[in-house]
């Protein structure tokens, strides 16, 4: 064979081989995708089986973590907050465009938003800080302590011993929940009871709410530190609803049993702040509560005559009233026990009531 013919045959062979290679590397093959990418291949064909050996599989590297010390474990255990698991729900819908400004729907919408964005995160942060403070070793710089830190194993949490009842003096439970959700108001309570009987809890019972303000009962001048506050949705000029009272009685039964609160220690805001507060108003059914074991009342069909030397102001003080202003103390007592007359003067009948209530505190 001639040299030119040999060259032509080799050239044809190389060209044929090149065409085969080009054909096999063409666009007819399905494109592969990176398993770390969320995008699909753009060929219009189905993506490869994720278990296919054609894909590159990346194994997550094993992480080496530092084991926490025993001290860190104890701190974590002591400061962990048990958070109530609530059902996941969608965002609250905005009130109807035609709804009056600051209706219950408005307050519910804005309060739910505040709760999600700031109120609940702030609550958990504050409780965690409180737990850390309680768990810390006492300050060694205390000049009155000159020995090492010893611990006792006999202790528990302080618990409330009074229940203070309020009316909200607002127009809806939703408005009150809003009031308690924002910091600038500086007021709070443990529970709120709506007109329909819905009971809301806003604070753990062991926490100190800001509901009593400047107040006094007996020798106690810081009622917030030893009491639970219950706000009842009522503007102060209307009767309380039956669902509210039913719900209240159920809640009081629970609290009395849980904390062993004495019958005498269910009182009103007006009782502990004479002249400053008038809640829960003259419409409140104190007699009905007393019959159920919450507070005291008197037997109107068999009132005993007080003795000749009966001292009305001393009796008020024994019950618990602050008598630094006698007129205010009398008005608060009558708001609770007389209700039809709240003048600062005790009639003979009022003195009989006072004497019979006083006997419960002997």
C-alpha cells in the first residue's frame, strides 16, 4: 500500500473515533445534580434516584464537642425554666375594618402580637434571671458573715397566703390583658376572669405580681409579696355575671386547696387600701363567697348585740383594716359587708355587723 493511501486510512479512522467520542459526550445524557443543591436539573427529565451510585454522597463530619463540667450541668439544671407547651396556631387575624377602634377584637389582635414578639420572651428571661439569683451562693462580701458557706437541706419555695380580688375598671378582658402585656403600665395580676367566665392565667403563682400597690392588712405592709391577685372583668358600675362567679369559685377552690389559704384571707382590694381603692365594688357577692368558704360573713337573721364597751375601731384593726384614717376604714368595711351604704359613719346596725364579723377573728 502506498504511503498516501495509508495516511488516508489512518485519518479516516481517527475522524470516525472522534465522532463516536463527541456523540457519547453530547447533551443526550441526563445532567447530574449536586445533592447539596435544592435545584432540579434543567433537562426536563426526571432527576436521578437520590440513592443512585452516580451521585456524590457527602457524609456529615463527626463533631467533637466539649463535655460540660459538673458545675455547668448543675447550673443548667438549676436555671432551666419549664415552659408551657402551647398549641401552634397561625397569626391572629386583624379585626374587621369596620370595627370600632379599641374594641375587644382590637385589643385581642394587638395583645396577641405583643405576646409573640416581646411579652413572652421578656417573661422567660425574667424568670430565668430570678432562678439564677435564687441558686447563687450568698455573697461572700457580706460583712456580717465571717464563716464559710454552709447549706441546709430543709427548705422549699415561699407560697402565697392571701387572695386579693379586684374589678378591672376597664371595658373588656381583652383590654385588661393588653394592659398587663405592656411594661409602661407597671401593673399585673396572676389571673383575669372574663365576663363569659373564661379564666386567664398571666403569672406563676409563686411569682410576685404588682396588683396591691400601697396597702396594709394587719401588720403586713407588702401585700404583693404574700398574695395572689385576681382581676374580674367589670367596670365597677355593674353586677358581676353568673359565669364569672362560677369560674371564680372554681379557681378559689383550686388555690385554697393548693396553698392552704385560710378562709379569712380572701379579701378585696378596698379592704387593704382604704380610701384609695373601691374594688371589687358594692355589686360583688361577698356573702356567696363566704358561704363557699372564702372570707367571712355574718348571720343577718341572728345578729348579736355588741357589749357596752365594744370598741369599733379596735375591732376593725383586729380584722385587719388600717385605721390610721378611721373614716376610710369604716367606708371600706361597709363596702364589703353592708354594701347598700358606704358612708363613713357606723350606725347601730352597722356595729352589730362589725361585732359579728369581729367574732370570727377571735
